[in-house]
């Protein structure tokens, strides 16, 4: 468990787990972008996890996933700067969208941006059930998403929301702010009114 002396564990290792196929896709992304040398560098940064033996249906601890993601940011650009977390968020959204379940959910929701992000909790309930996702309609053009128990920097889901925007070619402005430990708020403003409930 991820602990420091005298401090509460950062993660509940029994509850906060992620499916192995995400890690496999992350490893494949490094291979695609950085080639075999990138994989060697990634493995050196996460020596406790054999990257060639990740099982797609096995659930890995969130601490392991975060270790892999932080290592990926270093392999991609030399640091775990916010812009690198943004790019990982975009990549992971593409992974979800291209999964069979992601395709079904997206087909049911439809191509409207604010409707897609409003229903993002449906995908998270399957892929990252430890995260609490809520939305609030502020007006016909504005929506606010709150993500709690979020282990990632705020730029990670900002990247996911941006990838969604690009996927449906939406004219939307997105801002993000950290409002507490593991709690981020994302404000979406659409240039045209959206019919969201």
C-alpha cells in the first residue's frame, strides 16, 4: 500500500484498481511514439512491473497505474509536467472510445459534446469505479463537471475532455481547477446552446 510514516494511505489498494488493458494500451502507445528504446526506458522506470506480462483482464492497483503513467510522461518528454498528463488523458480517452463498451455507450449517447461529457460517469463507472463523477447544468451553453477521488493531476481529464471535443468537432471552451485533495472541477462553455438535461 502507498503509505508514508504517520500518514493515511493515499489509495485504497483493495478498491482502487484499473483494468490491465489500459496499461497494455499505455505500453503500446510508448512503443508507437518512442519505439523499442522507449519501452526499455519505461521498464527501467517501473522495475516492479513486468510490462511484457500485463494481463488485460487483471485489475492492477491504482498506485501501479500511476507509477506507469508518471514514467510515461518522463519517457515522452523528460518530465511529469502538466502538458504530458494532458496528452495521456487524450490518449486514454481514445483507448476507451475504441473499446467495444466505449463504442456502445457513445452510440447510445450521441455526438453532442455536452451530452457526452454529462454522461462520462457511465464510462468511469466501468473503467474507474472509484472516481465520483457529477455534472451540473449551469445554462443552455454551460456545464460543470466535478470529479472527486481523482488521483490524476487535473490536466489528465482536461486532456480527455479536449479529445472528446476534437472527436465531435465541438466549439467548446474548457477550464479546469483543483478545488480540494483529489477533487477537480471542469467548466465547459459551448458557443451554441446544447440540449442537456
